[in-house]
């Protein structure tokens, strides 16, 4: 399945509907197929800078580091550890609240930057997708078959990430989430239509989260799967959050790093 067809939520609904059809059941979520509701405006109205597409100079020369053997690991964050991480993010009183995604994203962004030994004055970018379905005005119909997400971003120097408390980085993630409004998303659609640009991944971390996708409930007639997840990560800059456990409250963090960087990252995951 390709992202040209749909996003993660659309893929999940497709696979689950496939399972319902295989079992002779009616579809719980019939597909809504009119993609024109999210077409670009004519003429395009680009109202935001859209730094998600910005090129960043790799002054840390990570290309040499990536000549090493790549290691792929999965790190389990149980619910207790996730709560501990959220408390750590709020312990200095700067933040009034913090979600699991915000705390974990900030934590791994900072740790990965340290593991890659990025220079303090290196600009680094965090990218992640926000579900636009409830944010569009009017909201997208239930069962929309297509891409209803938008990439949001945060830019920061590595020095600021490392030298400031975790609350600082969580605050950057929160600002990136708040940035996503109807106007921002429609501007992003117009930007892509006008420029045909792809997000630059230099000095970038792209987090994709499957923790809210119910692939684990898909049933083609022989029961629910024991395990669900990707075959591989699409790019070296991608980290995947994947929920697991009976209550789906634990999160596995899947990523690949050069061998020397992975050794450092493993130590930084101990909290």
C-alpha cells in the first residue's frame, strides 16, 4: 500500500474492512471516496512558511557516520515508564500538561541528536504527522479514503535541545501541534500543489506513530493477529511508535542508527 492512496488511518480502515468482507460482514466504516474535498485552491494561497520542506545544511557531516553498519532496535516503553517520562517533562513547572506522544517524541528527538553527535550549532528538524480529520473546517466525513494528515515541524539547534530541560523540547512539540489549523493545512495543500516539494530529511527526525491504529484487531476469519507492524522502516531518519501489550498502553520505539550511535542511544534510553 502506498501513501498516494491513503494515510495510516485510511490504511487501517481498508485492512479492517477487508477483514470484515472476508468474514461476510457489512462494513462498519463504508469508504467516503470524494477526494475533491481536499483539493488545492485555485489560485494557491500559501499563508505559512512550511519549514517542513526546508533544506538544512548537515554541518555535522553525518554522511560519514552513516557509512557504518546500520543497527535496528526496538525499545519498549511500558506504561509506568511513560508516566515517569511525562513527570520528568513537567517537574520544573514550565508545562501545565503533557501527552505521552509529546513527552516521548521530545525524549527520542533529543537522544537521537546526542547519539549522532550533532554539533551544538547544527539545526535539527522534527517532523511528524497530525490527523487533520477533526481539524478541517468543516471536518472530513467519516471513512474518508485518502490522506487526511499534514506534516508539522519544529526547528531547533542541537545545543538548545541538549542544554535545556526536557520541558523545553516538549514545548517545541506542543507548539508544532498547535500550529496545525484549518488554514495551515489548506496552505500546506496549496504549497505542495504549487511547488511539488518533498520534505527534506537532512538533519531531520521523522516520527510516525501507529500507536492509535488498530491493525491488531484485523480478523480475516482466523482470529486477530499475534503481532502487527511494518516489514521495514522506509528511511534512516524515520522512527516508529508502535503500541503493544494486552491493553495497548505500552509503546515500542523502532529505529535504525549507525552502530556507534546506537550504542549511545541505548544508554540514553535508560531513565
